[in-house]
């Protein structure tokens, strides 16, 4: 699933559509529409202009000129693409937005998990924690949220109510840089470990944004360009490969049903 850096990359690549208006909306498959009919969505969007685009966690938010907000959640394989009408593929395109400059914005999704919201906000949007790149996210955020908790730190990081936008890739990478084992209980983290983790989260996300995110198979920005951060990953998807820091083999473990990648030497379970 695209995480914060990927959605931020998509947002930035869509800057050219700000100020453009939707001339027509063609709905080819209505499964992606959340709690609304195709007729409602089409009539509500048609004729409206894009006022601004922002991001909240893993959600992309397209603000219209009448104060309505179309929220996009890509889930696993969703894509929002921009180009000439003839560039749109024949398969897996579910909604086409015809713009007043002649370009086409289209939503495609191979696995059909992605969603478009307009009538109602995503259920979890109001519950999201602080943005990790904002001033609201501080070492004190970690201290207060982790105090007396027994859950593994990896599970805590993936809870969107704690930190918005952090997912499997960047949680693993942040824990590696901080030298914290993914199974370490959050209540046992020292002040030093929390400080290192806070720093690592912000550094990893910033570097990933600068590299336009991580692409393994599906993620692309609005022009079809993949992300480049995957070339510098330290542990994620590098099982049995040598740690870039100490040469020990990268290992995996299950945390809350999710596979976590870590270096047993650089990230001792007992802490450091």
C-alpha cells in the first residue's frame, strides 16, 4: 500500500491540475465510489474546479471550488494518472475525469481496493494521529503515547491513530536506523531510543519523499514515473542479504500479522 512518501509524491505531481475544471466525468466501474451512486458523484463533480490538493496520512484530498472535498485512498494498487485521453489504458480504469485543458485524469486500480470519497469522509480520517513531518509530532508524542504500553513497537508505529501515514516499509527502515528491534515493547524504550526513533522517522520519510517514494511493482506518480527510494532500503525486502552497516544477514519476524525486516546485530531485542 502506498504510504506517506508515495501519496505526497502523487500530490506534488498533480500540481498542474490545480485551477483546472472537470468538464465531464465517466464512471466505468462504480465499486470504487464510497457510499454514493454514480449519478450523485457525476453530478457533484461535473463543472467544479480544483482549488487545491493536499494530503492527510495516506489519503489524497482534492478540494473543489465549492468547498467539497474528493478524497482518494489508493489502497494496494490504485493509481491516479494524468495525460492525454489516448494515453489511458483499456483495462482497470474505473473513473475518467475530463479536464477543461483537454487532458484526462483517470483512476485505475487492478485489485479494486481503492476508494473515492465525496459524500462521506473516510471512516478513519478523523482518527488519524499527527503528521510525522509536522511540528505536532515531537519526541514527547512518542513518550506520552508509549508510556506503560506493552505492545511491540512495530505494531505501535503502524497504528494510524498514533502516527499518520507510516506503513510497513518506513516503519522497518526507521526502526533499523534507530537501532530498535520491531518486537521491543514500546513501554520499555529508553529516552535515547525514543529520541533516535523520532529522528529516524523524520529522516527516512524526508529522504523517501525526495526520492519520490518506493516502487516495487505498482506505485507511480500521476505521470507514470516510479519512485527511487527502493534502491537505498536498508532492511525492507532484504531478507538474508547482508546488513549495509554490519554485514549480518537481515532477518524477518511476524509482528501483528505483518512481516518485519531487521538486523539482529544492529537491532538487539533487549535494547541498546
